[in-house]
C-alpha cells in the first residue's frame, strides 16, 4: 500500500517526469501543443515490459487542428528509473 500512497502523494512529480521524457523525444512529426496528464497505473503483468512497474499516460493535443493527436506512455521501475516509452 505504500507504493499507492507514494504515487498519490507525488502524482505531479510523476506527470512532470513523463512530460520531460516526452519533450526529449526527437520525433519528426511531434505535433502536440498541449499535453494532458491522464493516468498513472501500477502494472503487475505485461507481455514485454518488466513488472512490476509504473505506467504514466499523457494525452497529446494539437491546438492548430483542435484534436487529439496521440498518447504517450512512460514506464518506470519502482525507483523511477526509465524502462520504456511508447508514442501512439
């Protein structure tokens, strides 16, 4: 239960960390003008991600097109070290 409490108490830190990782991506078609923190989950079983881990989801929006352009997922271990990331 301490992990849950830690995530709840530090959720802004987790979201800011995910935003930093997203901003460091060198991606040719990066269109997001607006980033919306969406969710933080604890992953206990995953096909190809080492578990347990923390999954942070950000929704990406384009103000020019006025629509959602994608999602960014950051996976961290329990010590907040990078495991993997996905941009969809």
